[in-house]
C-alpha cells in the first residue's frame, strides 16, 4: 500500500519514485535487519546510490547532478526510508547539507573539486556542526580555526557526524574569531575538511538506539591544516550558511520520518489482517480499526504538508517556518505510528522477529536531530511574529 493518491505527480516523478522503491526492495530490504543488528555500514551502497543519481538529485546538471525538483527528491527519500532509515539518513544528509552549501556558497574551485564528484556519488559528503557541548546551542561551538599563511589550523572535536567514517568531504564549522573578541554566531566559518589532511582523526563511534547501520562519530581535529582555499564563502558567515541549509535538511528528516511511519502502517495493516484472536482477524475489532485509522490519518497529513512545503520551496518562497512544521509533524507522527504498530503486534512487536521494533527505534531520532522538536516549536513561534 503506497498511499500517495492525493499527490499530483508528473510522469518523471512517478518513475523516480518507482526506481527508488525497486532499488530499496532489491538492494536494501534483504539486508536491513542484519545491518541494524550488527551496526554495519555497507560502503557499496554509496556507489549504488551514486549510479542512480540519488546523491546528486538537487545539484544542477552543470555540476554533474540531476537537477531535480524537491518533490522528486523527497519521494525517493521516503521510499528508501520505508525500507531502511539508516540508508535514508546518509542520502538525506549528503543531498541536503554539504552539497547545498557548496552549491550556494562554494567557490568555483570547491565546486569543481568536491561538488561534482559528490553529485556523481564518487565522494560522500558530511556535515559537522555539533560538538559534545554544543547541540541545540550550536553557536556555542568551540572548535577554533586560526589563519596561518595559506592555511587555517583547526583544533577541536565535532560530534554526531553522520557517515563521518566514510565521508570524503566534510563541511565543518569552526570559530575564526578570537577568545578575546568572541562574536557569537558571527565568528563561525565553514571549511571543507578531508580525511587525508594531517591532524584529522575519527574519534568515538556512537552505539545508538536506532539508525544503527548509519555510522555516527566524533571527528577530532588536532592542528589540522586546512588550505585557505577550502574556506566556504566568507569568513564569519559559516553559521548563517548552516542555518539556511537546515531548511533543506529538515525536509529530508520529515521524509525519513514519513517513510518510517508509512512502513509501520503497512506492516500493521497486513498483520491485522493475518493475526486471529477469539476466532477472527484482529482488524475486525474496533480497537484495532481506530488505531489504523489514526495512523493512516497522520501519515497522509504528514505527506500532504511535506509536499506542500516542497512545492513552495521550488517556487522560491521562504519556507523556514513551514520546513520546521513539516519536520515537527512528521517526526511526531513517526513516533506515534511506530508506537501504535508495536501495540498492534503485541508481544511480537517487542521482538526482533518482526520489523516494527526497529522502526520504533529508528523513529525516535527524527524528533532530535536537525533540531529537536522543542527547537522546531521555537522556530515556528518566532516566525509567527516576523
């Protein structure tokens, strides 16, 4: 059941949706449970996603991407997330944050050196903003960058970096102001950091509740010398670039959450038709019918909101408020629907023989990363008065 009948899609969009669905079911579905259990990241996925163009969906053709609209990207992302949210987050971060920052603010040199191979899927991108003591208050980050001739020297530790073990181009935020003249968010710049640079080290890998097949790590910079030409845009503007790019990122998280929720609904609908208690299928009981109805309502509402925001974005309208709404609603939908799915499955929902326990674990982080639900409410409330 792929219930997206309210969406008016072009033939190209339907083809992309079908391509992503087939790829997910053929290349990912047979392995997803094992990858989750073993916390294993399959490097070959990057190349396979790249071959299909799924790592350059929003990059214009002039930079070797597909140049697709936002709706097409979100349709593909939902299909991947419905099968494996770990693969979806890799695809989402790459498409939404590092590629978009380079596209909008990178120099011609950086676009040629990094954006083109990223769009082709030859180079995986990552985003390094948060730190162990700087999460929601990201502007309090401490990683320092000091100019030294033709280089900047970086020292600090970045946290919660998705795909940091395999990324070839990491968009990292660091302070370029001084300890004596702290300028808050205005003192933060963005650099392209690559793992071949001396002083680069992958630190702790997080042992997570969900998204276990997506490596999340700390990155340690110890006198890391970054060529000055790897500065993205202007010095001191990096935090602004990151915040503006999060509009893309939040739509991606919303699509991930939607895919998780849809998958939980589909599994629950099938199970309710197969599971019999007291002589009849449990779908015949009103208690189960109401659960399924509420789940379907929220999934459909999440999809409708998400794609309305995507259309607004492609029309060039400001979407900060609405991207936060879409992310907030979809992530809370994912938690609601997966929780209800476990309840419908009963004891079987609590064990790994069935997929809904993994979906519940994967859903939770969508309420946390790319801005917690609390931060989304702050953004929405602030935007009501601007």
